[in-house]
């Protein structure tokens, strides 16, 4: 199951990155070759960057590739390493729950409720921000998976 989720997230990240590259390329061509800047491309590229960053952060948590200062971890005994690793997982889970799921969910709800739309694409901003709670759920899933793997090791 974890392999399928990883593959789905990887493909989504690749697709969003591809869309962003094409959009930025079109922006450059329309501005410097055609002499008339495209109105939608800057906004779409910004939204792609938001999705790429937030979803990529969740994916990195699953791959255990997040930034870490591991001096204390490396100098600790194996039992203490397990305790430190679980402390890190608790911090990640709390951040994902409070900031990303609860806070992000409120952000999505408020922007959809108020009917806020983007200026060029006229896209409801709640759809753009929906990646925040989705990524929070993904972070919680990955954290629980990594926790269970650490317990078996």
C-alpha cells in the first residue's frame, strides 16, 4: 500500500512540476517573443509552486529526507536513538495535525465560504489551498508508517 501511495504522490509531483515548467516557458515566450505577457501563466505557476512545495514536503517526510541535525542522535545509544526518533515523529505529527490539517482546513473552509477567487484564472482559492490539509493527512500517514517501522526494527 505504501508503494502505491508513494507512486501516486510521485506522479502528482512530476505532473505539477511539468505544468509549472510549461507555464513558465509560455510566460517567457509570450512576453519576450510575442511581446504580450500572458495573463494566466504567472498565477498558474504560483499555484503550481504552492502545490509542489507543500506536497513535496509531505513526500519527503515519508522518505525520511527532512532536514535533521543528527549530532545528538549519532552520539546516543540505540535505545536513546529510538526515543529521539519517536520524539521527532510526535513533533511532526503534531505539526501536521494542528497547523496543516486543522489550520489548513479552516483556511480552505473560509476561502470557499467567502467565495474568494484568483484574479486571472477565476479559480476558487479554496481549491488551491486544499493541498495543505491533504498534505497534512499524508504527513500523518507517513509518520504513523515510519513509527511502526521503527518499532519493528
